C-alpha cells in the first residue's frame, strides 16, 4: 500500500480517536504511539476540485507537550472520493455520538440519588 490515497481510504475504515465537523469541514484524527494522523478532505475553487490533506504530527521524546514535528501531504480527489470520505466521517461521528449518549445514560442511571431512587424511598 504505497499510494497515500489508498492508505487514507484504508485508515478511514478504522474508528478514529477524534472527529471534528463544523460548517463544511470534516476532520478525523488517529493516534498511534507518539504520532497523530489527521485526515481532512476539503472542497477547493468553489467546489470544482477536491483535496485530502494528511497532517502527521509527532511528539518529541514522549513529551506531554502538544504534538510537534509536523508533516503535511495533500492528494487530489475526485468528487466521488471526496463524498465517500465525507460520508465515512459523518457515519463515524454519528456512531460515536450514539455510543457516547448510551454510555452517559448508563452512567446517569448508575448514580445513586436519581429521581427514580427518590420516588422509591
């Protein structure tokens, strides 16, 4: 798998560490040891061309400081490839949000002193 575009489409199938979507921006981050990989597809020239940027950031010497030593690569996308990445990111976001809400529900229900507990007293 030497082609960067192929690698990006392979990684996007994995659960991301974090997701950020706002307006027309879509970004996913993956963390592996001391490296963070951020993938973000973008529309260019009023939507007539499409690019995916990969930003690779590394921590220096296991520091707790933010990532440093950054490498950025861009690959051109077709409109279909752009939409496939966008939809994959949106699907991950929806899945993660549902899981987060389910975990919150479990947490809230496990806490003593809820309204249900008070009603049973």
